[in-house]
C-alpha cells in the first residue's frame, strides 16, 4: 500500500505477488488489479478481477474493476451490467463509494448510446447514397432510351427517303442523296460542336443535355454503320459512294442546334422528375436527422438512485431530489 501511495505501481505489484503466493485472498487480487488499471494493463485487470470474484462473487471493487475493463474494451453492455451490479451490492452491504461508480456507469451508458447512434448514422448515409445512385442510374437509362428511340425514328425516315430515291434511279450503281445548303449548315454546326467537345477534353457540361447524350450515341451508330457498309462492299463488290458520309451527316444533323423541341422537352421532363425525387429524398433524410439530433439530458433531471428522468420527483430534508418510487423502495 505504501508503494501504491507513492505511485510505485510495479513495486506494489511485486509485493502483492508475494502475498498471493503465501495466501490467496480476494483483496490481494483486487489491489493488484488496481495497480494494473493505473498501468493500463487491461488484460491483467480482467484476470485479477476474475480471480477475486471466484473467491468472493460479492466483492464490490472486483465487479467495478471488471466493469472498467469492459468499458475500456468498448463492450458497454457488460460494463453497464457490472456497474449496476456493484451499485446493488453497495445498497445491500450499506457501503458508499461516493459518485465514482455512478460516474463510470454514466460514461458507459453515454458511450453505448453514441456507438448505437454512429452506427445508425452510417446506415442512413449508406442508404441515402444507395437511393441516390438508383435515381441517377434510372435517369441515365431513361434519357438514353429516349435518345435511342429518337435516333431510330430518324434512321427510319432516312431509310424511307433512300428507298424512294432508289426506286427513281434503279439503274444507278451509286446511292445519291442531295444535301441542301441548310443541311450543310446543320452538319457544319454539328461538326463544330463535336470539335469543341474534343478540344475540351470531353467536357460537355456547357451543352444542352440532349446533345451530350447524342454525341455519345452518334459515335456508336457511326461505328455500326461503317461496319455494315464495309460488309456490304466486300460481299457484293459494288461501290457505295457517299453513303458513309451522308449517313454520318444525317446523324450529325440529329445532334445539331435544331434538335426536335419535343425531344428537348422530354429530356428536361426526365431530368426534372429525377431532380424532384432527389430533393424529396434529401428533405426526408434531413427531417429525420433533425428529429434525432443529439440531446443530452441535464444531470439535475435524473434520479441518483435509478439514473432515469425523474417523473415524480420529491426533495429530501437535505435538499436532494429523487424519484418518489425510489425513495419509497429504499425506505
């Protein structure tokens, strides 16, 4: 004890080791456990506390030290159990350790609440991110589908025009599609748009939404058409003059500044619906978070016997407030 009071904990441990070899008593294990607590050697605190409880299961300090071990290991349920059990033993044995056990119990309860709260927040963030991803993916799919339907319709129109021209020129070996000055202007504008996208490193955020998706779809369809035309040429041996250029021009025209206004409106509607869904989702999560904001109960509102909010408080002659039920139970 002298070594302990001088904070020579290792020397005190040696003395307790000698005492335990001579006679195993719970008090020796408890005192040595306290030395290990000061040295932060928590595994040894657990072992000595367990040895002490094996010798005397009602030893208050042994239960309290075991609770401190579990508190340090962030096993708050076990820590709360042993702290409450220590307080119950104090009542049965009429012993008073001041506010120390109560203080440790409050720490364990608070840390347990914070641990549960952090897990809840992480789950909500993960859920919110997942829902946002689903909404954005749905928007991408709907926009892409609308663009592809639009391109398909335009291709069908071009095929119809080609069939009519072929019927009027059955003996001609080449496909000829007249390009008007206005179409040339549209192709030129579209090529300028494509070049600007390339110069910007693919950053198309300054373009209308429909053009951003059409620029991707145009490249895809150009590749498919070039492959198809190559197959036709190699298979028949007939030159298809100007077909690739004309088809590319047609697709580029789709992406020009005269995109169908109905298409623009459809894309904007899709974007508005998705943005509204995102805003509504964020609003719901924000409201839920505000309801669950951190709210600490003032200590003066809690009973010092049951550690709960006082719903029927009474004041003792000494000026201390307790729950009426706790006072009646302990009288």
